[in-house]
């Protein structure tokens, strides 16, 4: 009997966590980018930030997710620490809303949500409809899990051993609080712990005071995950916001723990139902702590900044090395710094390209993960270069400096696009090949290797053009576009010939082979973009983007040219 009850209880909790995961992942897939942009735009005043935190977390159902978004904003200097902390105060209140909603009897809603969600997920024509279907399924599973928990606990009321065990565990408030914190840390969800507490309280296994102590522990545990997630970061500034949130939780626990019995008596007068009592206390705790901290947030943030000063670790590749903020007022020097950092990104892209083909050829899962991590570094450096160049352009620049600024931005953007193609496309193809344990034919592998070698060689040529503006190298780079087109066509024809021969390796890897060729060609197009600024500056480029072979050549007698040096129609 006891084993069956324990298994049912574990299954109910697992179902609850999976439902929460589906709600969170569905919302992030449908609105993740918009939520992130919204957060970045409203973090101006602490009160707006608090309201944004309530709304975003009520939608995401994860204060941890909100905290991780904010840590990146705060650590990068895009938002001040005080508004970021205000968002977390709002996020803590936002987590209480779903608990309040689920504390009411909603047994009739669960089947409706599940049916609606499955239909939307399976039949939805648009991606957002399928994502919202996922959210509906998640909510339905959460409601279903609550009823599963209640049904599982009902027989246990007649098992004295279970009651005595829970009574012993939850008899001491401090121990109960710590248990709640550990459960929340393990589950990565305060909502799950509070809902489990409500189920145990409803079945009579917890006294009201023990239920409230578990709720306190859930609030404390929810602040541990964002802090632990940032431990791997070498920059202490990344820990300011999660540490501030943890201090808020600890202070609240210290204040409320001695007052549990009086609070129970007050709340029981308002709502004697143990489920509602736990939900109301969860809301009360977070609202009180928000009110207590919202006004002194400025001083609190300054204290955290002194405690955890900003340090740029030398071994963190995502930290810019050459973007000297002290030379911003000298555009020529600052642009040279930006160009140097962009060259560093180019070296990273070259390394990613090299590792990409190795991962595809050797089916190396570890290398696939490493390449994806390098793309995150490239994304952060691209953002830093972009912001740095925009600071330079705040002051008036002469024509040459303005052109160079645009060249640097263009090169950084193209390198970032290449990184995205490698990460989102080529690494996905590598993972598919590894998962299915596929092998290219000997000829097909050799063609891909040669195609890849030429792309890498032209990346080095593009970086040379970017650094020196050499016109001969720029012309050579554009000529390579035609060569790549011919090579792709030839490789595709050879692959089709192998398919006609019935080669098993070619049949199994057909889509992979052609997709890799396509993505390498896309990468090459971004590489060749480095040639255009140099040619345009020298007047060697037509408006349509092709080299003008007559630029710098005297027209024949009787011929006239347009302003771009191109012979007009009707000329001999």
C-alpha cells in the first residue's frame, strides 16, 4: 500500500513538472523574442519594471527564466541593477498568480484544455497555434496532476505510518523550510512545490503552520537556481541580480518564520480551506517583500555593486579584448580597435568552420556542442562590436571614417550570420547524421571536403580584403562566387549520378549532402560580401553590384558613359 502511494505521488509530481515545462516552452517558442525585447524596453523605472516582472512571469510560469534573462541584461550593462531587481520583485509576485488560479476547483477545465491543446498542436496550420496548443496541454496536465495527487493521497489518510513520517519531518519549522527549499531547487519550480504543499495540506498530512513553512522554503529555493546557474561565470557582476533576489528571500524567511502561528490564525479567519490558505500565504509573502524592498532598491543595488565589482576575466572569450572605451573620442583609433575585434571574430568563425566539417565527418557529438557554444560567444562579441561602433558614430565623422564604420558593421553582421548558419543549420545536420549513424560515400565526402576547403580559404581572403582594402584580392573574391556556383552544380550532378547507380550511402545521405552544399554556399555568399565595400570605395562597382571592367579606362572615341562609368545603350 505504502509503495503504491509513493509511486502514485512521484508520478503526480512528475506530471506536474512536465505540465509546467510544456507551458513554459510553449510560451517561449511563441513569444520568447517579444518577451525579451519587451523586458529590455521597459526597464527604465523600478515601478514599470515591477509591473513588467509580474506580467512576464505570470505568462512564463518561471521566475528562474525571468532571472536568467535579466542577468544577461544587467551584466552587459544594458540595464541598471535597480530596475532589474524590481523586475525580480514583480516576478516573485507573478509566480503566485498561477498558484491562485489552480487553488480553485477546476476539474472540469482539465479535459477541455487537453482536447483543445491536442487539436491545436496536431492540426494548427501556423507555428504559433501549435505553440499555444502546447501551452493548453501543459495547463491541462497541471490540473490533471493535482487531481492525481489528491486521489493518491486519499488512501494514505488511513495509513498511520505515512502520517507519522510526515508529521516527524514537518514538525520543526526550520527543517520544514529547508525541505521546501531543497525540493524547489531540485524541481527548478516554486510553483510545483507550493502545489504539492496544497495537496498535502488538503489531505490533512500537514498542519497549517507546516504548510506555510514549506511555502517559505519554496520561495527560498526559487532564488537558488538563478544564482547557481551563474556560478560558472568568471565575472562577479553576473551574480549581483540573483544574489539580490536571494537576499530578499532570506530576509523574508527570517521575518516570517517566527510569525507563522499568528499568520495562520489571521488567514484561517479569512479562508479556512487549507488549499486556499497556502495559496494566500504565498501571495502575501511575495507582496510584502516587494513592498519592503521596492523603495530602497537604489541603495541596495549600489551595495551589491560594491560587493561584486565588475571584472573582465582574461580567459572569457566572450569578453571583447580590443574595444577600448577610452579612445571613443578618437574615431580613427577607435575604428582600428573595432576592426581588430572583428578580425578576432573572423578567427573564431574560421575555427568553427574547421570544427564543423570535422564533426560532420567523424560524428563527434562533443564537437557539435562546442561549436554551438562558440556561436554564443560570436553573438555576444557581435553585439559588443555593434554597440561600440554606434558609440563612435555619435560624433560627426568624415567620409572615410563613416565608410569604415559601415564596413566594420557589415563585416561583423556577416560573420554573425555565418555563425548562425553553422550553429542552426550545419550543426543540426551533423546531429541528424550522428543520430542516424549515416556515412557519406567516399566520393561524396571528398567533394564536401574540397567545397569546405575553398570556403575556408575564401574566408581568409575576405579577412585580408577587410583589413587592407586590396582591390586585387576583392576582385579575386568576387570571381570565387562563380567558381563556387560551378562546384555546387558539379557536386550535385555527381551526387545524382551516384543515386542513379543505387549507391546505398548516397541514398541514405542524399538530403544531408545537398543541404550541406547549400549551407556552405550561403556561408560563401556572406564571405564574398567583404569585397563590395573596397570595390565601391574605389569606384569599381556598378549599382547592380557587379564589377565595372571599364572603371578607370578611357572610353572609346564617340562613346559616352553614365555617372557610374558604365557604357550607355546605343554606344559603340
